[in-house]
């Protein structure tokens, strides 16, 4: 993913002209398309009530839950609105093997100036909070509990993600047990450890 999109909505679009909905409302949009904007399906027909709810989410930075039977076009509806607004849209399918690390991010070893260094690579949630992106969680009912716990924080009104780890090390064995537990439970570790192994 592009580290930072460095874009902001720069035009207003009429609902009447763009979606054929009898409303004087205008919504923020982008004049230029980027790689995250879905393709427009010109034959797509918009349901008025659903479209107004989704547009309100775009206009007021609100979370919108679209519910219905499988295969009825809930995610496609959001994508087609985003396509007409040139709004970046990322679809995350929760019935696949999505993990907490995919959502939050992880440390990775990279080469910088010929040296190996540890660098934190942000996942989809921190990235989408920092950028104007419509994040679509598809198959929400199939999400694993540990993944849904992370998503819950994003659904709250004021979004902040904190990565805090408090560690009490008694000896070298406790540290190794702790580290193994954190890796097995899929938590992200971003902590500098200074250990005196001779004690």
C-alpha cells in the first residue's frame, strides 16, 4: 500500500446528477481517480434509501452498516458509490484468513544502507485511519473474535489506536515465555528490550 495518499476531497458532487436521486444534497468527492478507486459499472441501479445512508457516511465521516442476505450487492453498492466519487475504497473479506496482524501491522526486517533494521509496517486499519478511504468489512458475521475485537475500536465515534505493551521481566526464562505467548496469540510487539543476561 502507498504509505500516505496525500489527498483530500477537492470537489462537490450533486446526488441528483450523479445518482439520479431527488435531493439537493452535495457530497465531497475527488477530481482525480487513484489505484484504490473501484471501476464504475454504468449499468448499476442505486436503491435510494441505501444510497442516502451510505452517502451520509461519506459526507459526515460516519460508520454505516448495510445489512442483507448474501449476494444481494451490499459491498458492491458501497463500491459503486465510491467509484462515482473517485473515493478510495478497500474491501476486507472477513471470512478469509484475516488476522490481527493484517489489520494492525507488524515488525519486519528490512535493509537500509546495507544494514538489517527492524521497521514497523502498518496494517490496513492504521493506514485507513490516516487516509480518506472507505474501508468495507465484507462478511462481517464470519469474522473471528480476536479480529472483531480490533475492528470494534475503529467502529467507535472517535478513532484512536494505541499500541501499548507493559512488561515485567523477572528473568531470562520469563522473557522467553512471554515472547512465545505474544507470538502465539498474534499480538504485535514494538518494544525495545534491554536485558542483563548475566543476572
